[in-house]
């Protein structure tokens, strides 16, 4: 009898030494959802199918730039073809329009280990002081951060423009364009609501008129090459 008790105690001691204490605690049940790059590709394809492409006003952004005296240097314009200094019907709309591809790159979303990137191809018009309407095009290299807002119970995405490559400009002037693109994204898009936990809570009917209430409590994500795994944890209670 003493030998059995000693063996049992020794086994428990070894288990606690090898495995962290958290392994023995009961975890809140989770549902796992996997979203692949092919899904995002289909969404982008539908979004940019045309003929009406998404566009964002940069008028107020450029007004702020002028107030702070941030304008393109004269050397910038020497790289831009003369045809860029034009506007249809004499109106400079000051907008950025997303397009499917340009400059040898396509608008897309790329998933890697712990990182989400999105090259955004675009065209636009800008009306800097003393110059007139300038048409430009390029690709904005964008990084997307995911965050779960516990207070609003939402999974949010925030896009950050890290670099802009302009076509026909040798890259000059990209800093100002990057500010305008980021300002437009912040005003019109950020933050982007991806998942609302309130919409993931549901009831499961069981026998005798009883029901199981599954209430979504928390959410976490993991990003891998080619996919995002979303884990939603639940409280499960029985009700009538």
C-alpha cells in the first residue's frame, strides 16, 4: 500500500515538473475559424471589378498640408511627365482611386508569419499651390494591424501606409503622397470592423424546451503564411 502511494505521489510530482501549471487549468471553450488569402483575393476582386472603383477624397488632407506649408519641392515635378498636369473639364477633384493593378503590381493582401501586408495600387489628382492639377499614380505599401477592442467587443484592423512608389517620378514626392493616402485612410476607413462578438453569440435548442446559450466572450488571432486563424472563446450556460 505504501509503495502504491509513493508511486502515485512521484508520478504527480513528475507531471507538474514537466508541464506548466496552466495545462491543468480548464480553458474556456473556443471555436476556431481559418481565413485564407484566397478569400481576401475574392473580396478584392469583387471590390475592384469596376466600373466604379473605390475612391477617397484628399481635399481636406491637402488643405492641412498647405496650412503647414508642406508642398512638393520643385525637383519633384521634373520627374513627372507633362501629361500629368491636366484635369478633365478644368476640375481637379483631389481624390485617390484604388485600381486592380499598376506599376507592375496588383492590389492584394499578403499573409506571413505574424504580419499582414497590402500593396494598394492607385491613381489620383492633387492641386498643389502655384502648380495646378497634378495627376499621379503609384503603389502604396501598407501594413495592417489587428487588435481586439474589449470594450466594444470588436476585432478591428488598422491600415498604415509605410511607403509610396510613384510612377514616372523616380520615387520623388512619395512622402507627401504617403501622408495624403494615410490621411484619407484614417478619415474614411480606419478603424475597419472585421468581427463583432455580439453577432457570434447564439442559442442551441435541446430537448424538453431547454436551450444552450453560447455567449462569445473573447477573441484572439494568429497570422501564418497564407492564412489567419481566429479563435473565439465562449461561455456556455443552460437556459429555458
